[in-house]
C-alpha cells in the first residue's frame, strides 16, 4: 500500500490550501451557539495570579498607568 506524503508547507500554495479547506468544510461540525449570562462579580472568587504575571502586567503602561 503506497504511503501518502504530505507536501512541505513551503511547497503548498494558497490556491491548494483553499481547495483543501473547501473539501474539508463539509466535515466540520459547527456547534450551536448558546447565550451565556454574565457572571456577577460577587460570584467570582478563588482566582489567583502568579506574582511574576502580576509584575509583568504591572510593568505594562497600557494596563493601569
């Protein structure tokens, strides 16, 4: 049985990629959309942020200066 060898990314052009996607589209299942209600801030608890992450965000001027 011959093995199919996929081309390297650099060997595939945009038209081939779009064609592959178009052939696969019928196989993709789209989940039904469900509306989620916002959660009250009083119900959010137990969230922890690692100190390194907090320092990183604190150092970014877009986030609070």
